[in-house]
C-alpha cells in the first residue's frame, strides 16, 4: 500500500510493547530503507544484529547502507 511512514509508526508502537522483536526491528529498518532514510535504517539494523548476530542478510543490509552513504570503512567492516 506504500504507507511506509504509517507503517513505521505502527511498528514503533509494537516495539514499545514487544521489546526487540527481530521481526519488528527488521520491518522498521526495511521501511526506513525503502523511503531512503538511511541513518534510522542503520540504527534499527544495528539493533537487529545484536539479536540475530550471525544473520548474513542483515549484515549485508548494514554494509549496503553504509556503502550508499559512501562510508567505505564501515561498509567493509
């Protein structure tokens, strides 16, 4: 439905009830990424990676966001 701002608000409410749910964290990060707000997306992916430490998809997403921001050091890390 392309209602990403409304989706983010709904996920933030869910996040306050179900603290650090990997599914909710991923959805929030992905919504921010889609609307090209990379700093909040990075924040939520970084929180997510503390919950699912070795998930290669999440690590790829973080690296890709840093690459979009032209931060090569963080992207490679």
